C-alpha cells in the first residue's frame, strides 16, 4: 500500500503553473475553433457531456458531419 505524500512548495508551484498553462492552451484552442465545442444548452443538469457522447457514438466529429451536408 502506498502512502500519499503532500507536495513541497516548489512542486505545488510547478503544478499550479502547469494548470495555468493548460488552461491557456484550452482557452486559445476554444477561441480559434469555437465550432468544435458544444453550445451551452441552458440546462444545468448535463455538464456538457451529451454532445460529446453523441459524437463518440456517431463515430466522428458531429460538427464536421453537419458542415459537409
């Protein structure tokens, strides 16, 4: 059984910097490609997972399929 150890201050700073970098990358991608992200549905129960699951079941990117029709 492994024991969970807390991060040192330096490790925690690195973790926070990494999370900030990831957030910037995601935000930049969203701004460059908003068509790849689902539109808010207005209902707070789903968490935005509905369209992602639909895309996986359909076997591809639903936005690309809609654009090609």
